[in-house]
C-alpha cells in the first residue's frame, strides 16, 4: 500500500514534468521570455482547474490499467507493456480533451512530446523500482510467506520453482495435506516440512505469519477440501492461489471475470481479448475502407472484364465458417466457370491436396482470366467487404468451406475457429498451396498462440512480396 501510494505520487510528478517539458519543447508561449519569467507568470483559475482535471484523468487511466497492483509475479516485459498501454491511452485522452475544449497548447506535436517524456520517465521508474525490490528479496527482505496445500508432484515442482527464483520474494513455510493421504515420492525426498493437516490448518493460520496459500489438490478433492481451505483463508484475509494447470491445460490461459457479480474462471486459447482486439478491429475498418476507396477503379475494371469474357456472375459467393464456426457468405471475384461447384463432384478423384481440402493444380474449371486473377491474388480483393462487415479480419486463419470442415478428423485442427478468420496469415507467406495441410494447420496454431498486433503488421508487410512473387498461388 505504501509503495503504491508512492508510485501514484511519483506518477503525478511525472505527469506535471512531462506536461511542462512538452509545452517548453513544442509550444513555448513567448520565445523572448526567459525560463524564470515563464514560471513567474500568473496562472489563470480556469487553466488550473483544467490542469487538475487532466491529472485526475491520468490517475483514473492508470488505475484502470491496474498499474498499482503488485507486480511480483509479472514479467519485466509485461509490466513495461502495461505501463506503455496506460501512458498511450492517457496521452490520447489528454489530446482528445484538448481538441474537444479547443485548448491551443495541445496539438499533435505536443501530444507526441508529452507521450515520449511520460513514457520514458514512467518506464524508467518501474524498472528502477523492480530492480531495487529484487535486490531486497534476494537478501531476504520483502518476502511473502507461502503455505502449499497438497503434497503431490505438482506441489513440489511449484515450491522448487519459486525457490529457484529468489527475486520473486517467496518463502515456503511448509505443506498441508489430509494427514492420512499417500504422499508423493517427490515430497518425501524433498525435505519440505509438513506443518499441518486440514483440521489443524485454521489454527496454524491464526498463529503463523502466512501471506498466501497455494492449493495443489487433486481435482477430485478440490471441491470439498479446496473450498474449505478457500473459506478459511477468506475469513482471515489470506490470499489464495489455484494454478490453472489443475486441469492439465496445454495452450489455454485462465482469466477471472464476473458474471452478474459472481466470480468466474475463464479458460481460453489465443490472446484476442481486451483492448488489443478493439485495436485490431479498428485497423481492419480503417485499412479495408481505405483500400476499397483506392482500389475502386481496379475493382470496377476487373468486374467489367469478368462480365465480358465469361458468362455468369461477377462475384463468387460461398458459405464459409468463421469465428466459432459461424457461417457467412464470403465474396471473391469469380475465376471459374459458373457451374464450378456442381462440377467438383466429378473431379474429387483428382484432388492433389492432402487432408480434407480440395486442390487441383491445373483445374479445368478455371477461366483464362481466372488464372491471372489467382496468380496475382486480385480475386481475393472483394473479401475487403467481408472485413468491413466484420465477417473476417485482414489477418487470421483462412476461412474454410463447409465441405472442407466436414472432412476434419483431428480436434486440434478445430482450434483455428477460436479466432476470427482473415484474408492472410502465416500460411499465405509460407508457400500457400505448396505446403501440406498439417503444416498449414500448425501455422494457424502458431499464429493463434503468438498473436499480437505487431505480428499482424509483420504478416501484412510480408504478404505484399509474397503476392507479387505469386508463391504458392493456385
């Protein structure tokens, strides 16, 4: 609590210093004024009120990003990222308020200078504080005392892990189990003390310094014994931690949420939640709108050429599977004869692709113009309308036809539907039709597990040369 209050005060000082620095760098009011004369100027009441309002907004943004909670278990990178998120959102809000209230001082150069100064100072303060705390913990100060409930292999592995990282500042007090339970060989060989059984635990918590309790009970015992331990700790105000690997998860991550004020533990794959997914959608809207406007003449030319050179509709619309297998109509420029889907049944025996997908390198249904459109990926451009509608994203696993999905025989392939599909992804920049179906699915899983806005941007940049080279296009 003391540390959090110190950081709050320091962050407000950083805000004031960054604001003044940005003003001095970008919008110095009277060039002939000396620094002493500038700071000796009277401040108008309305300006002081506005500045206080900005400080309040800054504090609220930092609180909203949970900047002042304990970062003991957070990695250095995640803490820096959280700070940069808060500074970026706070700077954007300050700029928007300045525009809204027509404050001449607050311009884009001012906002950039303010963001740079506040980000540098705030990140530096957190890194310095983290370094000091880690030094103290390694020397036996600022420690949190932990009791572990359970004596199985996972419990012992957890104890060894946190003891192997003394900079986290945890001290193992001992273990608790059911008394007559069989204990793992790892526990018997570990040398860790057994300090109580379940009946003795409340008294032990009353008489001993315990900051946290970590529960590593078997799943079958968690409801009865685990809920009792949680209730006892809740009564005495002791933090309880239950690791998500209780359910033998491989890639899903656990988050806590509230459903009508009731706490809920959510397990989900991928990282597409919170503000990053909002930013991803904003990027989709911005880019798809701009591209449709810029490419409108090309789209019109291609549409007219298709109509002139081949009987049938300009667009090919097919039902595809999107996020969590929601069905939608995906649009492409038609590159095949009008009755291509009807003819596919007669060509199934010629399928050259592994897995459930259907591919023929020299498909007889493709029109002469269609070969060019596919080679250059121009046939994909109408999918920008799907991006605009929210059916798909610019970047994401390719949406598959219903026919292909029905051929899936591995459940792990279906995890690709846990995110919104897209026009391009790792598969498109890794050879497209030249790679196997299983490798395609592995690349989709890699994208889901590694997802970030930066990864999306890198894929978009790499897609351009891949399209120009026509690698793997079919």
